[in-house]
C-alpha cells in the first residue's frame, strides 16, 4: 500500500463524515414545542400548574425557564 491510497481513504472518510453531519442537521427536533416533555406535564396542565419550558429575558431572547420549573411547590 502506498502513501497515496492512505490519503485517498482519509479524504473519503472525511467527506463521508461531512455528509453524515449535514444529513443529521436536517432531522426533526427530539422534543417539539407542542408536545409534553415528561409524563407530569399533562398532569400539571390539568391542575393549572404547568410552567412553559421557555421564557423571554429582558433583552427579548428565549431562555429556559429553570427557576419556575424547578421551584418547590
């Protein structure tokens, strides 16, 4: 095996990795915004205690609503 065949195999592997990464970016999100994230979200919504997963910060950017979701009831 020559040095050229090793470089060709490396280039083919790199291009295959780029194609796989590009295809993975086009898939659906794991947790869409319109579905419940846990089995308790539906229960909390029925009880009127559901807290949205995201809120807006003072600058208008969406951020996770961790304080509201993790507080003790």
